[in-house]
C-alpha cells in the first residue's frame, strides 16, 4: 500500500506535464480521468486510516484534514474547469498548487514532512536578512533610475533603458544571479565606461556579500532545526 500511495502521488504530480498548457498534451477527458483515479485512491487510503485510527485521534490530526481539503478543492476545481470548458470559457487550474499537499501529509512521507517542517521553522529567522537584501536592491534600483532614467539610453532592442522603476528592480534582482550580465549593463557602459562601476559595486555587495550571508543564515538555521528534530 505504501508503494501504491507513492505511485499515485507521483502520477498526480506528473499530470502537470499533460494538462493544458502542457509539454505533452493529452485530451482533457484522459487527464481528468487520471486525476479522478488518483483522488479516489487517496480517498480510499484516507478511509483506511480512519478505520485503523481512533476517531478522536483521526479528526485531530491536521494531516488528515489537509488531505481531505485538498481532495475537495481538486474535485471542485476539476468540475468548474470542465463546465467552463464546455462553454469555451478559458480558465486556470488553480488546484495544481495543492497537489504537493498529498506528498507531504500522507503518513508514508515522514522524512519529507520533517524536511518541510525544518524549512517552515527556518523561514521566520531568515526574513530579516531577506528584507535587508531586498532593501539594498530597491535602493540600487532607485539610484539606477536617477543615473540613467533621463539620459535617453536604449537597449539593444531599441527599448527605453532604465526608465521604469519596477522594471529596474526586476532587472537588478535577476542580475544577482548574473543571468542577465553583462547585457543589462551594456547600454550604460556604451554611454560611459565609468557607469560600469555602479554595476560592479552592486554585484559585489548583493551577489558576493549578501548572498553569502543569506546562504550561511539559511544553512545554520536549517541545520539547527534538523538537529533539534532528530534529537541531535
């Protein structure tokens, strides 16, 4: 039964590859029948838990409540999506985001649940570092707007360069990963090579300093909660 539960959890999570918009699209009816089959197996497994668990313990277990709510939400979403599809009304399968609940909350997933609980306990303690990092990105974005916004610079595609604050925030946020480097810098660099110092300073502070501090805080706190959970 454990292997069967894992198989249908994997199948349920894999449906995102076959549902619209999909990598390998299947007819709506085929994907829907597969999802209903998965939900039926989850319901039977939940009924089995209810049979072998005292009633007061079963209904006090948050995991069981989460699974029941996820099954209900998935069925409602599937029914609404199917009804709208009949009338050619486009909609979004919002219940896909609840599918990992099945992976976390079944009794067989004890190790995954421990890891998830450690992540949840770690998150509040890294909030301050993350807010400080975002404050740095926002301040550099404001400086970039003042430096480049009124110089009528253009990107390689001929679009205005650093004239919209929210777009600047996004570009500099991506620059932390160096994914858009040096493309994001080139219009300013072509205007004056001195402007490269702005981006070099930004990368040093946010990529090499803040990201290192952020990684250290995440690792230390996650490790601390994991040791407490395992009694280490």
